[in-house]
């Protein structure tokens, strides 16, 4: 059996940023900037411990809230504007060894200013380092945006001189791009370093460095306010799959007792039809209705509608489906708490499906939060499960089929009554 190495993720985050004050805990797309690095470490299979090295008590408190440890405070001499990373890592490793007897084999550096990391990047870097015992470090890189073989420098006479030369190729700056060596730019996403490289070689890279290639789409380095605003948009970019501290990682509940459904945008397509007399109508899916019938026939799970609206069409649809309905619910979180308390429902056995911002208040109160594929972007980001179908077009049926397939569920009234 292969022994799993002890891997420490160390996140350096000093408090004295001059360019952007309090940068490391400034909001970035709904969460503190440092939370993205913490989430990347916590979600990595290969990482065994996550520590933030900071000189700032407020940063330390935020780091703990988001799941990192702060067993020590960084000395002030290692938190200056001109401080380099090496003393920060040497201090952390020495403190952990002297105070805890803790000595990881590998240290991962995660810079908070590179928050957009591909899912699985940390595990890929650690595995590459383990697979290459000769390596001192694995560093994240992207293809260079500009080839340095076409770059120049100005000498003391004010003349241009080529920055680099290529053996066997005259005038590389005039050569086609395809004939030049490929070059790469180091990013702040990840450095996986052997502890011996830091302590014995007094280096964060050592002599033998292997690359882990990163898609340039993920290249973000937060230095200005504009960087915050522009980079935050990447979180919602469908082309990338980045670690997101707000994205839930809860698993599908082992038991389900209640399925609570929003109405508009879940059991409907979120459209309303109004005739000349002001009468409203909506469009629902027969497939969803059949799914609810299947749920009632094959389990003791109680489906119900929880709607903000007061509308006879909601009442009519609930009557047709023969399920319980609650309307005019302005505070859905209060309604969920009341249900839990009055009916003695285990909140972990509740699945809720909603599509809009007002549904998010119930997320921490239920065991699992689901949304249709066309839900609000913030709901899509935070849901435990995003369905393949849109609201009013099979989303509820898809969820019910998953519930019935995901045994065991509470499948008898007797069991439900005994709880």
C-alpha cells in the first residue's frame, strides 16, 4: 500500500497591502479573496492540513471562519512590503516543528491573489511531485502571452539589443513564431515544494522544477481594484470549472422525508400569461405532475409547495396534484423552521428545490438544495445540485427520479411515524 504523504497547504496573507488595503479579505464575487485559496486546499484530496500565515488578527479570524488554521502569527519582520516568501515558509515550518513536532513532506504555496484555480489542480501538482522523486518543486505555468525571443532591451548607448538568442537560429526576433521555442509564464496558482527544498536548499524552487500546465483562461493576478472587478466575472464563466468557496459540496441525503418545491420557475417555466381581463395563467409540465404521482406511489416522502405568491392558479395546481400548499410565504426560512419544529421533521431529510434569490435563505436549513438549469446565476452557483432540465420543463420529474433511485429513502409510513 502506498503511503500518503503529509501535505501542508500554506497560504501567505499579510495585512499591510498598500495597493489595495485589506486586499486579502476584500469581497471577491461574494466571498473574501483568501477564501478561494482556502477552499482549493480544503477540497484537494492530497492536502492534509491548511494553514494561513498572517501578521494580521482580522485576516486570521476570517481564515478560521472559512476553514483554515492559524496556529501562529507571522512575525512583523516577515510581513514588510519588501519581504520575500522564503523566510515566511521557513518560519512556518520551524514553528510547527518546534511547537507541534509536525513535519510535512510537501508544502503547497497558494497565493490569495490568484483565486481562480481549476478544480483538481492541487492534486495534479502533488501527484506529479510524488511521481518524480528527483524534483524539488512543481510550479504552475501558462503559455506565455508574448514570446520573449521577440523581446528587446536597450543598452547603455540607447540601442536595441535582442533579449534572448536561439542556438542555430540567427535573428530569432525576425523568425516565424512557430520556429521559436515554446515559453511559459509562471503564475501564482500553485507551487508544490518538498520541505527539504525549503529547509536544506533554502529555496522555494530548488534545482529540478517540473511544470503543471494551466489553461490561460484561469490566469488572474489581483493587483488593482479593476482586477477585482474584471476577474470576479470569471466565477460565472461557463468555460471554466474553478474552485468556488460558495459552491456546496453536500452529498445527496441518505434519507428523504419531505420534498419542498417553489412554484414559479420550478413547477412553471417562470412565465405568466395575462388576458385582457387581467386573469393570469401559467404553464406547467405534465411530466412533473407524473413525477409527483410516482413519488407518492413509491414512497412516504411528502411533497409540498411553498410559494411567495398568492394566486388561485397555485391552489388549483396543488389540488390537481393532491399535495399540500403554502402560499403568501414572504419569509421562506421562517416557514421552514416552523415546519421543522411543529412537525418534528429532521432538516437533513428535507430536499428543497427553488430557482431565485429569495430561495437561498432556506439553503442552510435543509439537507439538500436543488435548482433547475435556468435558475438565477447566484442560485446555480450555490445549489447542492443543478438539474439538467429547466423549470416547468421536467426539472421536478428529474429530481424525483433521482430521489427514487437514490435508495434508501423513507419508504414506509410506519417508519415515518416511528421517527
